[in-house]
């Protein structure tokens, strides 16, 4: 099942059984945040469990361009980062960040707050992913950020002014949680941050809050506490400065765990994923709780989760506000439920690697499903048997991975450009093969 990038296609035969253990690759969200914080900290940080995939390579390449000394051992998943104390050695650079939102948004904020002469670009899809709310918040702090194309979207140019700490910055939270995460990570770099606190206030409800919790957790590991005493306010206190923790272990990717846990349910199991568990800081670990509520047999340990088939999947309405990435897996599992499944709280799907609500609706229909969708929801009716289908993946890693599960529906499934999984999980199809035999 090894997949390569480009225009290749991969056909999965009908899958009947799934059983075994999968060691998860490192979390993309944690890896890219930790790499950036380590680069900005005082001291040297050794990161273990680092994800080696396209998105994290974008961050590593950008840090190298900015003059950061990073020794990356891809074979042993480590990175040794010599911190710069909050100022990158290279003050003028052009960065190409592909379609890596976890690299583009935080680097935009950090470079804008520090100041310099930087251009940040990406693939055409990145030019369609909004960033205006983050830019406006950075401008409130005095940063010089200009659009090089369509207003509100990349590419961007960052000027020399930099940002000043203090005051109350207002930002929307209903488009992407990455805007708030990026802003918070950048605030300790602002001028006068040693003497002045900065308050960030949400003016709309926050989507994907658990991803912001990942951010504040990691900032704390690097010595910066964020006061989040209420749901709409975040304060970075005076004197905030990043300091290396020495060593930080990156958890396995909880979003990637969802595909194998689902396989364990659809294919009988048991399927055990290692690298995430009871103590995970990732919100998508709650996917296991959703499976249990749907009727699956789930066991959660400190560093592992096991899934087996239980009672038939219940379907019904599932609020996915806190698990937006893993929710894509639920959309495919809905084909096997006992009644229609309605997923809500997924408005952020519209601005991801592709418009995932539209893409999911189109591709599920190819399998014979009846699908209805709105701005922030999708409803899928189950089917007794699925059609053989060729699925377009839209250069979106999660489309390829979650639609591989459709092969449990009794018909072959062909995935176009399966190599798009390189974005976060280059070895996905080998891992899937290891449990389906």
C-alpha cells in the first residue's frame, strides 16, 4: 500500500479485518509549535518524537533560513535547537511555507512582532486561506504587515516596525484558532514585554479551543504563563521570556490516531495506538470518547488507546467543535451507522487545506451516500453497501486517510494522489497495511 506523491492512484481492496498495534508519528501541532518556541528561547532544547513530514519540514526550512541552528535527526525523530533569545539572526528573508498553516500563521506573528524585512508565501491554496484577523491584531500592536495580493489573504510582507507590548488586543476566534495561538506565541517578543503585560480579548466565540490549550501548555513549558481566567480573555504578563526546558517529548498525533481507532471499530479489532492516551494535551484524543458514546469498545491507558467493535454505531448528532480534524473520520464512519449522523461545529473545515465540507459531500456521494450540508454541519445517511469509487483527495492529507476507511464497506476504493499524506503522515498506508494484513 505504499503511496507516492503526484498523480498516482492507490486502490484498496475491500477490507474485512483490522487488528494490531500502530506507533503514531509525532503530533504536527506540537512539533511545529515546539520548534518555533525552542528557536525563540534562551538556551538549547532537545525535542524527541519530532514529526518528519512536509509541514514540519516547512518549519525547519524556515528556521534554517532565519539563521537558527537546528540539528534534525529524522531517522531518530529528534531535533536539537539552539535558541536565539527572541531575535532571529537573519533580518531579511523570503519564506515559502507551502500549505502549512501551523508554520505560516505562527511565523507571521513572530516575524511581525520582531520586525524586519520578510516575505511569507505559500502554494495557491494558502493564498485562499484567510489571515486577515491575525494581521489586524498584529497591526493593533504596531506591527507593519502588508498584503502582496488580495487583502485578507497571503502572501504577506513584514516590515521593520515590530510590535509593542501593552494594551488590549481584540481578535476574532470563529475562523481559526491558529490566529489566537500565533498571536499568543509572539507576544513575549514584543518591545517593552519586560515591563508591560498584553491582554488579548476574543470578540467572537473560539473554535477549536483545545488547539489553543496546546499552545498555552507549550508556552508554559518554555517558561511563559498565559492567564486565561475566563474563556474570552488571555493575558501574557510583564517579563515574559522564553527559556528552554532542556528536553521536550512530542506526543503522538491524536488526529492520526482517529483513523486506526476507527479501523479497529469497523474491522473488529483490537487495534492499539501508542503515543497518546489519558495524559494527552491534544483535544482530538476526545475522539475516543465519541467512539465509546457511539457504541465502540474503548480502553484508554496513559500512553495508548485500544479500540474494538462494540454495539452497532449509534449515529445521531455529534458536536465536533473540540475535535474538528478527527471529525472527518466520523463523516466516513457515518456510512456504517444505524441511523443518519449529523456533525456540527465544523465551520473551520471551510478554510482548511481544501473546503472540507464541500469535498466530503462530493466524495461521500460517489460511494452512494445521501449527504446534506450547511455552513457548519454535514449530515450523512448510512448505506448497507457502498459503491466502488475513485476518490479525489484535493491535495488534502486528511481526505486520503479518512476515505481509506471506506474500504471496510465491501467494495474497492481508489484514492487519487495518495501521496498527499506526506503532509503529516508519510507512512500512513504502510501503517494501515500492518493492521489489515
